[in-house]
């Protein structure tokens, strides 16, 4: 099917999704989190997983591995797509977030301008100043068998700007 048959150029659809990946890398009972640099454009000073935008022509799996390498200098195995989240930003463009997990082959990380990397015991994540969905996602992932199909969720913001998360049944 040629690109012209995809219906995008003639679409009057005002809603577009920007693809991103979010990766949680584990070593034992710890998860690697990035404590965002103070000058980071989004989530400055907050703990988050590793991730970012997809590059043109890149698969979500390749993007996840690239982001882990770029932000932490880590090689991983068992890189798995565990969830797909649609973020309704209230703007014409939303986010399609692909959530991955992986196992680190080593705990040795390489510093990044994105922020400070830290191996955090899973039991301590809720006590950190995290991006608000991180503890929710980690709890969901812990309860989800690795063999289960990826979860699906929708994020939206209420009138007061509070995040609302709805997981599909």
C-alpha cells in the first residue's frame, strides 16, 4: 500500500499522536530511575524511567534500546513491550507512550546530561519525587505477569490539571 493510501494527507482529523517510549530497567529488586536535571525541559527534578521520542523510521523496540543506551550507557536483555498509553493533553497533539521493561546486564551506568541515574529499590519508589504516573506504572507492571499481553491505558487531565489514569479492563 503506498503512503498516499494511508489517509493521513487528506485527513481532517485534528488529533495526532506523538510516539514516545518509557523504559524501566531492573536489576534484582531495584529499578533504574533518572532524577531529571534542574534545567531539563520537562520533569526537571523529578524521578522518571528512561525514554524519549521515536526517530523517523525507528521501531518502538529500537527506540527503547537506543534511549536506554543514550541515557544510561546500558546494555539490556529481555526488552519487552509491557503497555501502551494514550495521553490526551487537551491539545490537537497527544502522546502515544510505549512502556517497556528490561533487565540490566550490569549496574554500571554512564552519566547523561538528562540528569542523575539512580538504582532505586522498588519498595522506595513511592517515597521519591517521581513523575506522577511512575509509581502507578511500576505497581501495574509488578502485578502483570511477564507473559501477559501489554496493558492499555488512557491518561487525561481534569479541569484542575490533575492526571486521571484509566486502565482498560
